[in-house]
C-alpha cells in the first residue's frame, strides 16, 4: 500500500510571532522554520504503519519555495521512501494545495493521504477536507487512532463531544490530531540515509493545476493584549463576580 | 564565502535541539546537584547514532566533518545542558580521532564501534600536574618490555575517569635526554582503565558536577603493544592533530552556553514587571544584552571559519585559537550579563543562569588559557618575539 504524506514548512512553534509593520503578514525572514507539528504526527503514523508491514511505500510531498527541501529531508529522515517537491514561490492557498495534492495522489495511485489536521501558520484546517472532496474520497479528520484492515481504515476522531470512530473505505484522506502519536526523535544515521533518497521537483504546470485566488489577506494584526485579571478568594466570590459581569 | 548552513547542517541543529528537549533544564540542575553522570542523556545520544558524527562510515560513523560536529555540540550546550551535556559525550565524539586517523584497521574496528555505541566509556589522559601546557615534559613513563609497556605516572584533569572503562593515554616511551627533539619519544595508547593499577581521585570543582574531573595515579599498568596507536615515539605528533578541532568544539560549545544565557535573560527581561513596565524596556537592560548577542555571533563566525578551513584540509591554527578565545570570553560576558539582568534571581539556581556562568568558565580556561592564546596570536600573526 502506497501512502502520501503532505508536510508543510512553517514558522517554528517556539518563535515569538511578529507582525510586519505594514500589516501585510507575519515576519518570516530570518525566523526559524520547521515541519508543521501536526504533519510530523501524520508522518510518524505513516512510518509506524510501514514498520508494522501495513504500508509498503511512503511518499512525502511539500508545496512551496526552495527551502521546502529542508522539510522534505526531515520527512525522508523520519522514514519516507521518496519525496515530491511542488516548487512554487509565494503564497499557496488551501484550495491550490488541495488541487496539487489531489493531482499527485491520482498520479501515484496512493491509498491514503495523511496530513496534519491544520498547519500552525494559517490554521486554515481546510486542505485535507478539500482534497478529499476533489478526489471524491472518504475523509477522516482529527484522527487520534488509525487501524488499517485490508481495504478499510478504522479511525478514531477527536470531536467536541469526545471520541468518534469511523470506518472508511480506502482510498481515503486522514488528518492527524495531536494525540495520534508522539513523533520520534531523528537519528543521525537516518538523516544520513535521507540524503541519498530522491526528491522530485514538479510545478503546478507539470501537475496541470491552476493556483486558486479565492482568498485575499486584507490585514494582519496581533491579538488584543489580555487585560489584568481579578483575584478572588472563594467560589462564592467567583460566582458573584461572573454574575456581576452577566456571564452566568 | 557562504555564511548559510547547508540543508544537512540545518537539519543536524534542529534535530539536536529537539532531541535535547527531552532533557529539561531541571534535569541538568538535578545532575549538577547530585553529581550523577548524565547516563540517560549520553545513552540517548549513542542510541540515536549521534556520537559517530565525525567518525568514518567504515567504523559506524556518519563521516561528517568537524563543522557538523561543532554545530551539533553547540546545539547540545545551547539546549540547556551546557558543559555537562557536552563533556559527557566529548570522548566518543572527538577523542577517538587518533585511532580513526592513525590506528591500524584492526584497531579501528576493535576500538571505535563500542565507543560509538556507548558500551565503552572513554577518558583522555594527557595533562599532568607540575607541567601545565609544557606537554613534552610530561613524566608518565611507559617502559618497553616483551610484548608491551609498563606504565607509571600521574595525570590530572581527566574527565569521566570515574565511569570510564577505557582511556587514551599519552606517555613517554623514550626519556627526554635520549631524544633529538623534545617532541619525540612520546607514545599514545588506547587501553583498559585497569582500576587495580590506577587510582582515580575525584577533584571537587566549581561547576559541571555531574561530569567528574580526576587525578590518576598509575602504578605498574601493563599495556599490550596492540594498544599503541601509531608508531612508538609519534604520540605528540598524533595529539597535535586534535588540538585545533578541540579548540573549535570548545568555542562552539561556549557560544551555545552564551546564547542560552542571553535567551533566558531576554525572556526574563520581557516578563519581569517593575515600576509597572517590563525591565526589558530599559536601555540599561537592553544594550548589554544586545552587545552580548552581537559579540557571540561574531565569535561564532570565527569558530565556523576555523571549522570550515579544517574540513577543507587548510591551516586553521590562528582561526581555531582566535575563535576559542573570542567565544569563551564573550560567552563568559554573556552569562555574567544574564545574571545581572536577572538581579537577585540570577543567583538562584532555579533560574539556571548561575549554572551556565559556573560552567562557561571551563571553555574559558580549557583546553588552553586566554593568555596562552594571545601569546600564540602575538607570535604567529603579529610576528612578535616569543615571551616565554
């Protein structure tokens, strides 16, 4: 079984995000980037399934500029067998990403597309769902457990009400939530092996994909700073304070 | 001139920082308090294959250069473990180079892989009491006998000897009065640390409590000929090969510690509110920290230049020495500035900067003092007469 894992290069989760003075976005120059943590979880899941003998080949895919190679090398060090780099500079909207992933998924004849549930840069949480729609495939998002059984996958999902278990026919799209697994720490020999694996560069034109322009970022602003809280001594005091504010 | 990391180098730095995040600052503080060797950390690095970063692939290493080793060790120190973390793996990462470069094929295969796997723990026994950096005068004597050598002598400042089962030992095989040049007649051995013949005495010191430093009293230690690295009498030449890489690694580690201190200080300055505003708003806090940042990054360029030259096979003695000097001096200033930024809290152990300050004094002093580096630069670069 061949699986595709999409991995995105994002500003590292430890970085203190700063907004550009003109409000056109966040500062990315000279800022540490790494693989989107949810994609790392998706990658780890694919590798574990391969180690269990359920998956035979893992292809890592990224979309974006030249630096995306670093992210793909990390994916290859995790255990992807080869990688595809959709090399396009500039902003890529979720629909564009979904179109590109769908095209690659079809071309490769993959059985599962694993993604993170969302990327921590724009938090769009759309690509997995859109890709499933474009491919007309079942989707199981926010997965906290994945079990493969021949032509089906049992996926436990984290939803507002608790956990929900779905059974989906393969091929399907699965997006990873935080508790699906804990990604491994990379080993130096695996980083060295990753250097010898192939990264194929393709463009939107090669894939026959048109970039979507359905979204326009008008302004980026920092979240409002939190005002100072009030310390209360007892539960009664808390309740009356909440009542006074009309919150309960 | 290229000041960017390669993809490999970036991945090594990122992977190490992530790996080291398994070991919290509290872990290192606890080791500093209980003085127990960080076995968990060194084992995790061995298991993940990091110890062989600069060793050839034929003996189980990754075949990368000193540049990559420096990037790795810098990240190890920077992640919070400082010199304790770095020194706990220095032996395998760096000290097996003589075997790799000058050992026979049999010796390489026998000696290196167990060290990289973390099964053999090594110490590096070169320095002696009473001779300082005048290495050719060292007094430990290895007398040639049938099939091997009988060794007697003393060593000092030998790290990890409390837990090591192997040691790299430099000893005089031909007495000083019988050699043409004083650098001749020393030989290098890699052999068992036989505790029935070697008394290991702990030195109580200011910092890095979890990685022991020791005096060794060697009494009639038998070393088989098969454990001699390189030709008899070539020990000094072999050791010289490792001097520049050692300065490069120590410099890189010092910068890692300095960065860690500045980061802690900046975070504290952002969060600490006094007179209704963060103390980091004051230029009296900002400027010393900004200055330290600039100094550390400039020193890092010199250290990385030295590493790049070394890996290209070019002379790097001046750069390696200047890099170690700048790195250690500026890292010391960075740790001290961080401590002043935190005020009273900087003196409290739970804020971690006092530990960094205690540990950054190691690369400031070792493997060579700032004074001796300045002597070297004055003589080699400026053409001034030797002063000692």
